[in-house]
């Protein structure tokens, strides 16, 4: 889709658009996760803005929707480990209180029952 946008930019003499969509596979491979997600969003937004003109280049709304869906899926996969760590951290933080409660039950209730 970026290549079709680049061809449209060349046809219309739009260097601004051309600069925004100039991508190579090797450049995409080197992008950090956040930058790659941002690039997918940027290309989808630019394609949406030029949808009518891109029809002649074989780009339809379904293609843009597919790119947006893939970008969202990538975001979810990218953030899943971070969310899992945060969830475990929250559970670990409550562990100290639970250990304290169990220790209190053992000392104040069960130990006293054993002394009869």
C-alpha cells in the first residue's frame, strides 16, 4: 500500500506524501516495535485520505481495513507481555497481606487450639 501511495505521490508531484510513504523492507525490518506500529497507522491514515485516487492503483477500503486490523493485532501482541507482567506484579503486591493474614490465623487461632 505504501508503494501505491508513493506512485500516487509521484503522479501528483507531491513530495510531502512521497516522503511519508517511502519505505523499504529492510527499513521496516529495522524499525522498533512502536515505530512499526506508528508506520502502519500512518500508512492507513494516508491511504484513507487518498482512497478515491488509490482506486486506480488497486487499493480499496477493504485493503485499508485489513492494514488497520493487522496494526491492531500487532499492538495487542506487542503489549501482551507488558500487561502480563503488570498483572503478576499486582498479584505479588497483595501476597504480603495474604501471608500476614494466614500467619495471624495460624498463631492466634490454630496454635491456641493445639494447647488444650
